[in-house]
C-alpha cells in the first residue's frame, strides 16, 4: 500500500488532490478505533474519493489521492501539528496514536511525506495552472451539537483568494448557500495548499462539500458535473486576469 494513488490525465491544466480520500488503516497499524467509527467523518472526508475520481475522468485531469485514513496521518496538517497524528477526533480517542517521538516520525515518514512528495513531483512534471483540492465536512459535530453548519459548499483559502472568489460567486448565482472560509479557515487548515500552491505562487481551489450532499452516487455525479463547470469558469476568468 502506497501513501498516494495517482490517476493520469492531460498535463498542463489541472491537478486534483484529495487529502482525506480514504478511511483505510494499514494492516501493520492498530489504532484502537472500531470499524464503525472508521466509517465516520473522523476517519475520512466522506464522498471525496468518488468526487475526485469523477472530476478526474470528466476533466481528464491528473489526480492524487491519499490512501490512508486521516487518523493514520492527516496530510492537511503540518507534521509539527499534534493533529497530524490525532490522539482523538470529535470526542473519539485514538489510543494507537500515543506514539514515541521516533514512532511518530516513522509514521509521518511513511504516510504523510510521501503523499506530499507525490504532489510536488506532479506539479514539477505536469506544470498545471490550477490546483484543485477536494474536501467534505460533516453537517454536525458530536462534540459540539450546538454548532450549526448551514453551508452547502464552501471555498477555503489563505492569502490567495483569486480562484475562490470566482467559484463562490458562480455557486451563489446557482442558488447555493456558500461558505467563505467556512466551517474552517483556510488560513488555519490549509497546510497542503499553503505548501504546494501559495508557496509556488499559483492559484488553487479548495472545495468543501457538506457530507450529507454526497450521500449517494447520484448526488456525487451531480456535484461532479457542477464542480466541473465551476472549475472551467474559474480557469477561463483566471486566464483573463493573468493575461
């Protein structure tokens, strides 16, 4: 089992990534989390693997998916962040993540860094104009039941909001409740795009889709078509700005 799965496509246009595409736990690891809990949002971004694969096929876009659960290594967290190997998530403990310093470094070396190395290699080799990151968020947290999350879709960003602003406008025009850096801030939870897009100075989109809107194949197919259109508009308008 490799840390990253690569789907080929036409170079020079897009690179699609999914940091939390899988809930798989490598056979050699024992996290102490039940099979039922591994199906929950704590283990992966539900629906994103199918959505990323659909976009890859529809747009003929190279795509990289993380293959291990975010409980094994959260690829959208800095290696120095405690959340990169979370001791607990949404109130559920992960006892197998109580690691020594050396064991923690070994875990990250096996499942975090190779994913990012794959992205860096693809960016160098394919030279895309836009990085597209696919995430999903839970409608509610068990640990914060009073918190409401009304957004259907959101765009996350840090300093570079060029692509995000276009996408938010298009989705709002289509009648969606669109979150601007909601329910998370891309300035806080944007390690992957900070590392691979902002640091290189090129544009990116980080989509967050509410997980109850990715509940079945039909819903995922609809979001695949919808986001494909949005990405196309962003590409077109960004090229005008750059030119």
